[in-house]
């Protein structure tokens, strides 16, 4: 019987799906390449044909997830029935909520000292991806007169930094009260940063 060869993209997706499930269930450090290939039902050679290492797989998982989040943000940017402050509010909410994954936290298995280099790479990739749509909303808000600032790109970077503080509070397992306080402060800081009207960019946890 002739061996059935799957489309490369299908096989890659299978490996990524299996790895993501194992990372979420057992942890990144605890999962070995042998565990991933066993879950997929392929030889280790097949794994290494598509990925150089386990770290490269987790980076593929992150990219795929970021693409989904970015697609949702781009959809908000394209909306024509809401103004820039409302778009900013929705984008902030999407970004914060992206840290939550069903009953847990997204990529929680990476948040230990052994994986700091991966987290740093993820952070830099996220900044590069999300600054552009944020900048677009800021420029739109300036044109509408809703935002009084001049420089759009550095402001977008500052807003991402503010959002990251809120997301960090989730991963640090801070109390709901502390998270709510950070959220309230973040809202005020974003409005001040954009020189927007008080209460014009509401969001909740």
C-alpha cells in the first residue's frame, strides 16, 4: 500500500496543535519532542523536517495566536460606525482579554525564569505587530479632534506599555481588587496620554 503523504501545511498544523495541547497540559519544559511526535503519530524525523527545535514550535504557536488577535484588531480599525475613542476602547479590551485562554492564561507555561528569552522575543514581536493599528486609530482620532496629541507612533508604544502592565497583573496572580485598580489607572493614563476627553475610552476587565 502506498504511503499517504499529507499536505505540509496540514502536517505543520497538526504538530502545532499537538504541541500547544501538551504545553498547556504538562508545561513547556516538561514536554519533549518525543511527546509531540507521539501525540501526532509521526517520526521524530518528520518533526525536525518542519521545525528545528521545540522553541521554534512555541514561536509558531505564538505567531498563530498573535495573527488571530491582530485580525480582530484590524477588524475594529475598519469599522465605520464608531469613532476613534470607541475603537481604542475596543482594541484595549481585545488586547487585555487576549491574555485569557479559556479557564487559564494564554502562554502561562512560558512565564518562568527558564523562558525569559522567549517572552522577550514575544514582547518585541507583539510591539511590532500592534503598533501599526494603534497608530492608525490615533491618527484617525487626531483628524476627528478627539485626540489632541501630535506624535502617533511613540504614543502607540506608550499605550502598549500601559496595557502590558495590566496584563502582567493577570500573570502575577494579583487580587481582583488590585487588577481592577490597575485597569482604572490604565484607562486614565491612556486618556491622558492621548489628551482625550475624560471617560471617552472606557474598558473593563
